[in-house]
C-alpha cells in the first residue's frame, strides 16, 4: 500500500509519518517544498526531516489561489498552472492508494487530481480558522481531522473528527534541573524564520543580553541573511543563534526555556501548550482568516501569554519580555485553562481512523 502525504504544515505530517512507519508493508511518499521559498538554494526544514526518515521526497513548486488583485497575480497564476501540471504527473507516476493532506496552497493541486481520479483524501486542519484551499479540499475529503473544535463550523460536521494536533513529543517530567543563572528566552519565527521578528530582536538584543540567555531561531532565507548578520554582530556567551532546530533539539530548548517569543502558527501553539511555556506571540499579519491572531488571543485570554503586533515599536516588546519574566509563575499556573486543547494521541487516532475507513472499502 502506498500513501502520499502533502501540505504546507510539515510538523504534524512528521508526527503522523512516525506513527505510520510502525505499520508493515507501507510505502510513504511526501510531496512538499525542497527549498523554503522559490529561488532559494537552502534546503527546507521539511526536506531535511523527511530525508532523515528515509521517506521519498518530491519537490512541488506551485502558486497560491489568488483572492486579491496584486502585482504578483500573473506570476502566481503561472506557478499555479505549473503546479497543477506537476501534481498530475506525480499522481500518475506514484499511483497512491490514498492521500493525506496537511493543507495550504501546496496541497491543493495534489488534492484536486486526487478528487478527479477518485483517490481517497484525508485532511488535517490544524488552525482555528481554515484558509480557502483547505475549505475546498474539505469538500473532497473522506474524513477531516481537526485540531480545534471551533473549526468544525467550516466543514461538513458529518465528516469531521476532533483529534488535536499531532506533535512528535510530549511533556516529560524530569527531576533534573537546568542549571543557569539567567532566565532563558527562546525566540522563533517558525520553520522559515521571520525577518520582521529578527529586526525587532536585533534592536533590543544589547539590553536583553545584559539579563537573559537568548536562544534565537533566525531562519535561513538568503535574501536577508539574518543568521550570519546577527551571529557576527552579537558575539556573546549568552546568545545562541540557529538557522533552524531539529525536533530533538527543539525538545531540549522547550525544556530549558522560561519564556518564548514566537509567531502564532498552530504547530507552535500546541507545542507551547504541551510544554506549558508562557509566550509572547507576534502573529503573522497576513495569515489566512487571521488564524494566527486568533491562536494568540486564546493564550492572551487564558493569561498564559501576551500579544505584540509587529508594526509596534521594539521597545514595547522589550517591556513585555521584562513584564512576563517578572510574573512567570502566574502565567504558568494559568495553563490549566488550556489543557482541554491538548490531545497527545492525535497521530495514533488519525492512523486508526484512516485505516478503518480504507479497509472498509
């Protein structure tokens, strides 16, 4: 049996792949981005992690579904046409028995041809407010797995099941304490990094490094070269920049961190709940359906985090960091309000449900 997995959200896909690999006589193919953005030569997070697992990786270049008229619309249309053609070739060559989509515009061409050729599609929606591509894929899907109960209103309820968001690791209680005299702050812009966040951090790092130990995931977009610039500019024993972290390294960082400064993507959102880490969210301003702001608001309302808008002054971010470090215990205690969102057996539930439906047919 061959399974094709695709989508723009690699972290839950990796968790599912690890669960699928427990089964015998199963071939897995992953369709994703070999490079973070078109034109880049650096390798993407998903490519590196998929190859580690010995899974076949197929690079797909495609465009987004246009919703507004912009100067890039013609380039986008060209990429979309190319993506549909490439996806057709992939489907005809690989002949998967079924497809598991982790959404976004990247999955749309594959899902379209799966629908045309009547190949069963299973969709995982990890956000609280699905984007246009996933809402359409949901019409074709045999089953829709949801991370948030709130997302159910966007789909046919008869096809949905709430499983949470697959993550590869769970909170482990340990008696070993990390010995460090300074509070540890982990800063991340997601798997691609965030140039906007990096610029804010660059402005306040001289002050932060007087009091805190900073672990900074910068991303590796060649156009900005944030990693090399910041690494060379701030040579401090309390500053640790990385282009990206493996899942194993991230596990260790979450255990050490006292506070996180981050985008508000769904993967990070659920990881932070699992590890109960107070967070300052900097939502991506143009995320689909304002999903990142909605994720951040859940933390804000539960008093487990704060929100900083990236168009605000960097000084405000510095003040928020100091405020949260001074009140960490209060933020940590409030995580009991969010435990209902965390389901640690999501990958297992998905695999069991998918195979029960496949075997019936």
